[in-house]
C-alpha cells in the first residue's frame, strides 16, 4: 500500500525534529554534513522516531541545497550529502517498512533580495534530482515562508515526478501567510498545482496551529498535514529552547484530527517522546470526512480627564496603584483601542501600558499610540525592547519619548524574532535590558550614550520585568537586585496563577524597597489556559486552575466567569501583600479588566492597611 492509499482510511504519524536532537548532542554546525561525518547519529535519530511509532520519517536534507550549504563552503557537496541522507533513512526504515520522505526546505525569509527565484529553483532542481534517484516514497517541502517560492517549487517538482508531494507553508500568524493570504486559500492553490498533501509546519505551537486549521476546508483531492513546533520558543543562556509536555502535544494532535488533518508530525522542539505520545493517542482514531469551517471574527468598544502624574514607584510605596496593559492594534483601525483605553483609565487605572511588538509581531507603534492617548488625557507606559533597535535607534527613540513628555517606561529584552511574524528579521540586542536601564538613567543625568551633553536632563521612571514563575524564586530575585543596581525604579511581574506563588514572592522580596506590581491576567477559555501554561515562556498555571477552566468545556460565558473568579481570588491575596497591581487585558477583552478594577476598589474600601514589599 502506498502513502496516499494509506491516508484514505488512516491518520498517520510522522517523525519530529531532527535539528532539536542534533542540538541536544552538541552538534550545531551544518546538520546536513552529519550525513557524511556522523551517519550513525542520523540513523540513531531515525531509529528513535521509528521506535516511538512514526509511520513516516524524513531525510536529513532540509538545508542540503547549494544556497544553504554555501554558508559553510559546501555548495559543491549537494549530491554527496543528499545521497547519504536517503540511504541512511531507507536503511533505518527497511525493517519496519516506514515511509521515507525526501525533505527539501524553504530558502527565502523576509529578505527576498538576498537570492533570486531563478537561483532558488536551480538549487531546488539539483537537490530534487539527487533525492529522486534514491527512490523515496514521496517528497516533503517544508518551512516555506514565501508562498511564491513554494508554488514554483511544487510546480517544478510535479514536472519531475509522480511521487506524492507534501507541501507545507509556515504561517506568520494563525491562518495567515506572510503575504496576507489565508491558509485555506494557500492550501487550495497548492492542491491545484499538484500537491497531494498540504498543510503547515514550524513557528506556531499546537494551540495556534489548531486555531489556524479551524478555518481550513477539507480538500477534495488531497489530504491535510500539520507539524507544529513543541511550543513558542524561549532563549536560555543564549540557546533556543522549547517548553511543551508530550501529552499536551498529543492531545493537540487529537484536536488536529478533528480539524481534518491526517498526517501529523512535529517540528522544532519535538522529540521521540512527543511522537510516541501522539502515536498512542491516535492509535484508534479515524480521519473525519466532513467538517464545518469556522469563520473569522472581530470585536471592539469606548471615554477621561487629566490626572496629576506622580511617579508610579512613588505612589506604589504609599498606596494602591494599578497598571493596566492593553495591546496596540495589529491593524490600522484604532478607534476601538482608544475607546477601550479611555474606559480603563476612567475606571481608575493609573496608567495604560503598551508592549513593544510583543512576541516579535508588528503592531502600531506604542510611542505613536501613547502620543494619541495623551491627547485624550491618558497616561501611558510604553515598553522598550533591546531587540528592534541598535544603540543609535534606542537613543533616538528615548529622546523622542522625552520630547513627547512620555516619561514612564518598561525596559525589556524583547522576544526573539524567530517567534514572530518575520523569523528572518534581525534581532539587534546591542545591549541587555540591564545595560539599557543604565543608559536610560544616564539620559536622566543629561548625558547621551556616548557621553555628550544633551543640554537638559531627561525624566524617565524606569520599570524592569520580573518573572517569578521559576523553580527557584531566589535566583529571579537576585536578578531583580542587579536591575536595581542598574537603576530600575520598580518591577512589573509576569502573570501569577497561584496564591502560594504570590506569598512566596512576598517572602522573597520583602527586603526590597523597590515596589513590585504583581501581574494578574484573567483566563478566557481552557484552550487559552493550556496555551499559556504549555507554550508561553515565563507563565505556568496550577493544576487546580487548569482543571477549573477545563470544567467549563466550550461554554464561553462560563469560561469567562470562571476566569474572572480565579483572577479575583488571586487579587484577594495580591492586594494583601502588594500595593502594585498589574492587570493584563486578554484579547482586548477590557470588559473583564474593568470588572477587576472595580473589584480592587471594593477590596480597598473593605480592607485597609495592606501589606506591601515597599
């Protein structure tokens, strides 16, 4: 039975990441060279995925084309690397009869001018012909950000072979490609060009991959595939890491089958443990044949007066202070955002905080929105990342903020560009967040980054980020102490989801005079709760919270009520120990945040003399 015939009645499990395992072995140079210098390791990886239950394995040839190999000076070794790779894979698959796919990865990222389409197709054809000679069971074209590149490659490959072609796009955000095309439209076009199996891989974790496929119709003459990342990526000690439990990944695979996916594997961060869990979960599940496609949705709302601007860290040492985060829009329609900010500010928020392109995805500039909100009498607190600007840009940006009299600032490192809409974009990181805090304080002395006089002093109040969701909170506190040495005036924490953690934070930080704003973010559904817990670095939920949200099922109203109830319980504890409260508005649902602001007011009326770490 061939691959396509098998998929007519079955859901098949593909393998997971090869690069992730090679990194774990300390092999982080040219992965395709390992086919020659360490073939036993590549065969071992194939064997581990086969032992885990994979029905399909792919060759270690993702970057084995002349363009990518040129980075290492290996552009003349295309035939050698690809021939070795397919021999290794077929040898590993022979005892169990697993399907072997010849893998060819995408080349273009954000910078299209780095290489022409003609050069890409020449390199693609050279690699494809070598792999074709090895007699694979099909071809896997994966991690294509540029849809133009993928369509031309599918068309070219179909002229070379009648073997099954799997064509997988990589989305910038759930359901949308880099060029703005919907996932559904893109997959439909790929089928029309001759692809037999179409889907997505990489960048997105399970949560967003499921979300994307909710808008994808079942193709009439093809099958759907998906290979999500294990989670959103994080960076630890300069290394990219992914946090995701295998069982969570496997449960997501079941949901993907419910969206019509018949071929499920894993991309970055996935291991044989993930694949084994997927295989176990899908063992007795059959593919669906009918599906109702989910349509997109939109929503929004709107009213303030200038208030005296006291530094937030000064107020938080004395009395209750509330920061509310509201993300700036991803689009150019700002009325709903402005009206939401008005309502939140009028309700009692001391300041409206706005991230600086969180998760490395572009939104309307927070400095622009801060200037607009200021015209409405609203005080703002924009983030400033080290990711997007070099030292020239950082100083220029800060001078602009001072000129606009926007003096509240949160300095953060910034999520790496790999996690965002433009994975090929450059992450600058000229300085660390601690160094940037010091430089901001240098501007407060009237001195530029280079030591030149600025002719006047800036007046920034600088917050630092605090992630208490770690195993050893004392280490996180030690980092706070270093940030204080660099000039941090106060701290804003990641959202916390247990009363015990809030108390632990208090005990670990009560010696500090620098105020801390404790983060509280209401949950809106069990799926979003799982996404936060399993995929977002720095956020962990308790088993109790996850169970309470899971009990709500698909009842959105019940989930909203339960999310608010959990947030209120956390606020009861947080308000007893800290004057500073940081409310994160989920998905522009500022109605939920308004209810929590009212709850804080009621708490302060009922109870006086809260404990603080100030």
